[in-house]
C-alpha cells in the first residue's frame, strides 16, 4: 500500500498540494484525475521522490520513503513522452534497468522476452524506437518500467501524446496488463473516460486537494460535489438541479409522469422547452433545449431511435424531466 499523509507542497504562493492524505491499496490501479493545476502530477512526483514535500509523509509498503531518493523507492515510472534511448534497440531499452543492476545475462534475456510477449512487442526486439509507432513506443516504455519488478508503477499521462483511437486501444491493453501483473499502479490523467475505463479507484483532485475518492461507479453516480459531477462527464442544469444529459427524458406530452426513481427526481418536475439544435453523434443524439420559463439552455441526450420517433426539429416545443438527480454532499 502507498500512504500519503498531510502532504503539502508550495511553489511560492501557489499551493500545489494542500494537506493531501490518500491511501492507495496494494495491487490496485488508482487514477489521480483532475484539471491542469489540480496537483495530480505533483502528488505522483512526490510519491516517486521527484518532488520533495514541504511537509507530510509518504510510505510505500509500510516504509517511510519521504526522504528516500527515487532510485531507492522500488518504483517504475512512465512519462507522457517515452524517454526512450534512441540509439538502443527495443530489447536493450527494456533490458536497461536490469543491465545497470548487473543481473545475469540469461536472466535478463528471459525477463525481456517475457515482457515483450506480455506487451505485444514480441518480434520487435531488434527495432529502434524511431521504427515504432507511438503506441508501440509507449508499450516499450511500460515494459522497461516493469522489467525490474517494481513494487509500484507510476504513470504520468502515459497516453496523452497519442491520438484518440490509439489511446482507446491502449486503455484496453493497460487494463488487461494490470490484471495480469497486479502491480500497484497510480495513473495521472485529465481524461475522465480513461479514468472511468481503467481504474479500480479514482481520486478526483481540484486546487491541490482531493475532492472525492471511490470506485468509478461511486464518483460518477454518487458525486461528492458539483465539481466532481461536472468534471466526470457532461452535466445539464434543469430547474436548479445538476443532472446528467442522459438522465433527461424528452417527450411531447406535458403530462409526463414525474419520476420517483430513488426519490430524487420528483422536485425537478416537467419543463417546457424549445428545441434549439439537434446534433446526431452516431447512435446518440444531443438535443440542445431552451427552458421556456427561465430562458436557460440545457442539453438532453437521447437515442437516435427516440429522436426519430419524436421527430425532433429546431423551433419545436417539447417537454423534459429528469429521471435521476444525484444527491450532492
């Protein structure tokens, strides 16, 4: 387990970490999620020993490592940019950590072959980084970090420099990899979908503090604050309530029954609205609506089938209600 207790880090008058405490369970993948400047990378770098805390304690596996240098913390670190040795082959890049530790050659060869198979680079041993795609270089970087059997794997926006399709593929691959190697992993990301997709637990950060820690389901369905709800996916404000666009029902009937789902949506009532815009996004349709009573804009998300059945068009009058409203603490 990694434990951070009362961590503080200031850069001049800016508080990058403001009394942060966090437990990261052994064997799990925990995502540090937040906007730029929220403190997530500073927290990761403090765990790695690349930043010295002004105050607070970091323990890894029960050992106080607060003042221990990075190379003695038994961690693997993968940055957004691959930091590959360009003059070395894939095999030599992955073997680097084992080589400087003077492990026997046969042990190095066996470990490198094993890892290249795990990360899907078997057959690429003799290529150089320039001969690999961005996704392949990042998988090589992960293999290199895992080669020395670290107690902890730290990932700082590892897929941030890749295009959306490759990022989605690597997210799926990272989840499978983690299930296979079970190393305690901390992932820094500002990508909500990435965190929800791969993490066992998510710590949502804002302005140097942790807003909420929980499973992806907890932080999405039971957000602790408006910030958490707004940061983890689209939101709409309907009659004073923050709701998810996919939790808004749109219809033609002004007598739409009030939803009593979990006792949360009754107070939202039924809202008369004008269709401002209909945007088709594959299977889903985003309907931009204007509240007839307040003039406020809000967005509902419906299926393509529902949109076609309702024959939604700009300028028409419809009715909307929330089917679920989270209780924000």
